[in-house]
C-alpha cells in the first residue's frame, strides 16, 4: 500500500525524475540505504523504487505505528518499527534479517533522524549509525545506496513552514530527483562498513542534487 500510495501522490506534489547506475536495480534480499532530509522523502524514495519494480519493507520510527489507520497498515504489511534508545531496538534488526531471508528488499535510513535545519537547501548526509553495517554483516546482503534531493522543497523547517509547503506544493510542483547507485558489499568491521555505506550514499546524493543544480554540490 505504501509504495502504491507514494507512486500515486508524489506526482501531484512534485516532478519526480529517477536515474540509476548500470546494474543498480535492487535484487531480492538487498538493503536500500537512503539519505534522510525531510518528512516527505520516504514517499519520494518509495515512488522512485516502484518505478524500478521494487516495493520494500521500510524500517521507520516506531511512533508511526501509533498513528490511527497508518499504524495498522504498517503492521499489516510487515514494515519494521524502530524503537530508538529502547531495549526493543535490537528487535528491529532481527525483523529486518527475517525480511531479507524471505527475499524482501529492506529500506532504511542510517542517519537515524532528520537534520535540524530551517531552510530548504540540500546538504550532504549526516553521520550514519551502525545499524546498517551490523545488518549487512549479519546477513551478507548487498547495500544499494540511494540519494534523493528536492524533498526539502516539499516539506522542511518549522511545523508552520512544513504545512505551508505541503499545501502549496501542488501549485509549485518542485523538481525532485532520486539516484540509485550500484550495490556494494560492506567489508571490515562495523566502523569501516559504516564509512563505506556513508560514502556511497553521499555519492548518490551528489548525483541527485546535481540534477537539480543544488548549490551544495557546487560548493
């Protein structure tokens, strides 16, 4: 449902384009790691992945499961709640491992949260947490780096600015771009694997941001 809904709604709010490196399409049992800049970017990434025929299981903050209707849909479809700073946090990796074993693609955001910026500009991904590297080492799953740019043009800043952005987006229809990089196998210890993943996602983000001529790339 989430992938279908994103694919239906995103074109109404912005103009989405998608590029991919040769051989970049996520295969069953892959981990997709994307940069996280806005409340809107999961929908943008899901819509882009659906264009490639991929409908992933999403690892997301557990608070979404408390939202009426949405929470039930997330649970029904097997998406994975992440309880940050809680003894249940390790359970998310167990559920992700099981999904990968079943041949599902798992989408996660290794930054673990949104940047605290008020403007709509792009910036490189922040530091990654170790969960992505630990999951990849446990399962041997390839990591597919995804960079998205433009989602902050939809929703960013204070609550009032986010609401205004969402309301005006169908009129503005800002450009959005998602780039899918080639899969990589993380090597070394958790810190090394985390660094490799961050570098690959940053490279994918640079490609996406360059398509939108974002000043952050020129800098």
